[in-house]
């Protein structure tokens, strides 16, 4: 190849698609929307998910739930650690994407996201001991309470496109749930790059599904979906939309998490893990 031909080569531009069931489909609607940098410069077109895409994502999450919730806590921790490893390997790419989105100190944000994954990976085989209990009872019985995953969790991700995203996904999946995530509408590109990391990190397809597009369009449908067991409204800034989602979620008694504004660099604590755990209590006679 001559120097002239090399100079004339067109780069292969990345196509940002959805992430559903371990695959990267375009929206069934064929829609997309332009994503711009913090300076208003065009970056890419992102898929604009429809309610049909949301239904497909919920179906994929439900299909994956049995295997993921049945995996050992140790195995789930290994996979979260593997995600951290893969994210570390693509650090420069994430720094560049966050910088384009206007994130200050993008390198520090990526490092914090990696550390957050490692932190949650370490909790995988400990949360049961902390959240469970052997209860004293007035009788010849053992009374044991143990946490179990809620099921399929819809997550409206915050506008912080990596650290905030990791901070709402990790506690959901480390406890055995599966999720459908609506990424930041303003800066969706790092979320799809994160999906590429998930796809190469031994995470079974369907455990995490990521949609890009309009939060106002997709969130109410996920809140009303009868096969969604819980919803995290962290990324819903519009109070009216949050109330609409809460009302829709009440139809099948979904668990609803609507936290106050978060400091993503603070100690996350256990609240995001325990929010999506059910408690099973078992009675067993002593001496048998």
C-alpha cells in the first residue's frame, strides 16, 4: 500500500447499539439520535430504544435469572472482578469517551469505577452473612433468615456515565439479580463501551441489558411491566416522572428505590445491595 493510499484510508466508525441478551442489536424501531460532546460537536448516533426493545430486554433478563441467581456467590464475585480487569485494560478508551462527554478528571473517574467493581466483588460471599440471621425463638426450633435476590430489576442510570452507572449495576447483579438498564440519555456512549466489557467478562448474556434513548419514554413502560420485580429510579431527575413510575410500579408491588442525590465517590454502603434482596425465613426442629 502506498503512502497516498494509506493517507486516503477511511477509518471504521463505531456503531453504538443496544445490549440485550448478550448481543448488540439495533433498535427494532430503527431510530437513533445524535450524541454530542460537551462542546456541541457530533460524536456518534446512538440507538433510541423503543418499548419493544424494553420488553425484549426484560425477557432476556428473566431468562438469565435462574442461572445467575443459582450461581455461587464466589462465582459471581469472580465475574465482577473479571469485569474490573477488562475495564482496566480499556482504561484509555473510557478516559477519552468521558473527556468528550465533559467529565472532569476522567482518569480519576475510571479508576474509581474499577475500584467500585472490586469493592462489590469482595461483598459477593459476605452479604448473606451480614444481611441474614439466626433468630432466637421460644421453642425447640432453628429459625434462620437468609437473603435471596428479588428478580429482574429495572435501573434508570444516573447522568454520571461511568462511575454512577457501575455503582447502580454492580450491587444489583452481585446479589444475584438481573437487570435492564436505561443509560444516561445525555452521554450514552460509555455505557455501550461498558457493555462490550461485560460481553467479554464471562458474564452470562441477559444478566445485564443496556438500553439507550429517552428516559421519559422507556422508564414508565419498565415501571409498569408485570415481569419486572423492582425498579431503581436513581437517574430520574424529573419529580413528575418519578411519581408516574412509582404509581405504575405499585400495580404489581414492585420494590422501588428512589434515593436522594448521590455522591458517587462516597462509601456506597450496603443500601443498594439490600434494597433488592428478599428475606426468606426457615423454621427447622432441633434434634432432627
